[in-house]
C-alpha cells in the first residue's frame, strides 16, 4: 500500500528539509555575485559549479549560453 518515491521526489524533500529557503537564497545571491578575484581558474570553476546548483535557472539546457556568459563575466 506504499507510494513509489521517485528520485526527483526524494531530492525535493531532502532540499526542503535540510536546505531552508533562506539558506538556498543566500547561495543564489553568492552565485550571482561570484567573481574570480584571487582564485585560480580551477578554483573559480569549482566554486561556480558548486554554487550554480542552487540557481535553478542556470541548470536548464536553455540557459547554457547564459551560464557561459556568467562564468566568463566572473
């Protein structure tokens, strides 16, 4: 009598429980304001990819160009 849980459902529930909206929003702002500064390109790329997961817009196929522009502008 149980309900089948998909991976997407599991991930959504995990995010809601362990990443409150205010934390996610701070990560989105951190991503949008990210600049390379004194980081190496490799460090910047790793930070960029890590933080981009919190910005749903940049994780769509349609936004690939915008993501590239964001990376280059940082």
